[in-house]
C-alpha cells in the first residue's frame, strides 16, 4: 500500500519533529490549547493538570496557564493517514517506525501500547484507562515524572512562550523531549569568547 | 572657526539666532532654538552656557560648510550632515536630565546617524520602566548544557561588536562537585555537555546595590526603577572604574569602534540598550531592556533550548521567577559582598 510506504518515509521526520525544541520559532504565532475544553476537562488552565491521575493535585495558586498545541508541528500527523486499522498488540517500533529511537521504552521495558492506544494511534493511553490527544502528552508524562511536572506547572521547568507579561503559554513536554529518547543530545556549542577573562583566568 | 573669546555673549546669541531664522541648515535638526525664538526673545530668556556654545559652534560649522572643524575637505553632503549631527550630539545632556522633547531630538539624530553609517533604518525607543515591575532572573545549573545558544542570541539582539567578538554572557564549565570560578573555563569548545561537568552562566546580575554605579565619576550609569542598571553611552568617559568595581566581570569596554555588518543589525533598539555604541565606552547586559520593557523575554531566555533560564517580575506573586524563589533551593554568587544581585541560581 502506497500510504504505508509514505508513512515509513515520514517516520524519520516525525522523530525529528518530536525532538525539535522550539529554537528559532520567531513567527510569534501561538496556537493555544483551546481544544482542551472539548475533552470534558473544563478550561485549558490547570483543570487538566488537576485531573492528571497520578499527581492528583493542582498547581500552585495563580499559576493558570495554557499549553501550546503540539500536533500542528508533528510532521507525520494525523496517524490515520497511514494507520488504517488498529495497531497490532505487541508490535515493535523498530518494525513499524524504523526511525524511532526507542531508548525510553527500552529502559522501562514498555511496549508501544503502554502509551499508544491500539484502537486509535492518534491517542495516548493513560493509566486510568482514559485516552489523551498528543496535545495532552504532559498528562501521560505526569504519571511518572512528578517533580518535573511540579516544576513545569510552577515555571522552573520547560519554556514559556510569547513574553514574561500577560497570558502564560508554555511548551508541552514533547516539544523539547523526544518521548522515545528524552535526553537532550550532545552538540558542538556556539563559538566561545576570545577576550580572556582578565581577573580569573590570567591567574593560572 | 573664529575665536570665541573675541565675541561677546550677545554676539553669540545674535549670530546663532540669525542663522537659525535664516534657515541656513540643510537638515532637520530640532535641537536648537525653534524658529519662533527670534534673537530678541533669546536675549530676554536665560540661556545656559551649554546651549549658547552649541549654537555658536553649530552655526559656525554650517557657515563654513563644516569643512575645517568637523568634516574633511571635499566631504559629501552626507558626510557633512553626519559631522553636524555628531557635533550636535556632543552637546546633549545626560539622559536623566533630558526633557521628553530633548530625548526625541537626540533619537532623531541617532536614527539618522545610524542610517548614514549603515544604510539601515533603525528605531530607537526610550521606553520608560513599567510601574510595579522589578525584574529578576533565575538560572538552573541542573539544566544548562553549555550550548551557548544564549550567547548567540545575545550577540544578534544587542548588536554586539563582531570585530572583537564581544559577548555579555559567559558560560563556565565546572567539574561536578563544587562551583569554582577560578578553576572553571569559559573557553571550552568541545561537544557539550561533557561527562562529569555542569555549566554556570554569568552576565550582568542587575544588583540592587550596584558598586559599578557607586564608582562612576560622571553619573553615566545608574539603576532604573525596574532594577536594570543602564549606561548613557554618550555620557560615559571610558574611565572603566565600573569595570574594576564589578565583582562579576559583567561589563565590557569598546577598545575599538564596534562593527556590525549592516545586514545583521537589529533595528529594534533602545536608547539605554542595544543601539550602536561609540568607541571608548563601557557596555553590558541590560536584561534586553528593549524587549523586557515591552513585556517580552530577554533574547537569552527565549533562545535557551533547555529551559534553564527563568525571567519575570519579582513584584508579581504569580510570576514564574517568584515560584522558583519560593520553591527551589537558590543561591547567588558572592552574596557576602552585599551587592544583592537580582540573579539567582537554582537546581532541579
């Protein structure tokens, strides 16, 4: 099926898109998580976090915020453009998505369907049995990463968009972290200083 | 140029006024007496020495086609115009003593000078501080990976001198265990993050008790109500006392004329921030005053790919910076000096 081949070609782009961390996003346009209201969790502020099944508590008072939608920047999306039938239980990412580096699932010995709903690949499975969209990936992450979620809701983890003033809009977990290999990679840094630091380095 | 001592003060005013009224100036320079002010009314008004001198020399410069004093012989119109603008700039006051009209006048001159020099249209603002805002900054040493994306963004945003590779931000590579700036290096150039190391960034900490301001002999640097310590680049005499006084090595000196390729100039500028700096003056990080006063994040915060940088209003209890200060273990560098930096470090 040609759609399936197209899917394979796009799989690499998906992995890259998931790892993209928002640098150079200078267009200023932000799509807000307005769709969250439709999923029955109330306004797009902390209502969603409060209902996150594991943390089970709301963020600090006054820290209402919005999460930028993730799906507009996922390259091979929606999943249904390739997945026409339910994903086979027990299937491996290296068979279906050759470009997905399944570091995280290997570490914790999980399979695709631990996080992905087999019946609908565009949805994520939560421990409660609920499903969540890829825009709500932080609900999935919050089930294990408690301290990070806490810091994210407060403002010590993650990135704020737009500005320090006004409506608080933050990035979702998967904008910076590839969910299949969440650790940020090594890279060559931007050029260093040429002027010596006169007071300290000269002492050596 | 005729010797000023041979003229009486009244001669000075009459000559300057006559030139003004005669429209002998080729450019729109609103700095001098307005056309409504005839020489006679000028006589009745108290005119300070600075203004009188400016009018005298300005008039003389125009009268001689700006040839002898300000511009080389055979100068083009643009060179002559630039020379006159620079001449008028020379007599302007300290930014804190300028009226709104005077600020507008100098901004017109500076924008025109930038256009003449680089061919770029720049916008220089003098946006005042917002009420009930005190900026604060927090840096997560668990998150920083030493990519220096902040440095790159800072250079682009603040029109830093490319000739000397000026950088406001230093990222120090520390060995796991303790923070020791004497052993750490900011000159690393290998794949980061390196095993067994962590990274600590420094820049101007916008101290609440800034020693650099205290030592300035001419009042060219001061702390604004929103906590940003700024520099009046034209008022700075380049003595570098502030650099000696700063315990954090946050200030930089322009040993040569700063150069930025015209295509790379950031045209959104602030008088106290990222506009073109002359040779021989000190500059430093201003928390991107041209951005932060408009409600935007500093360029380094926006560029950081790890989310290690947190910026906000310390007076807003709901701000992220306040959450960090209230919920994380924070520290400041050289806290015993009593400089009270508004820049905290924290860990996950």
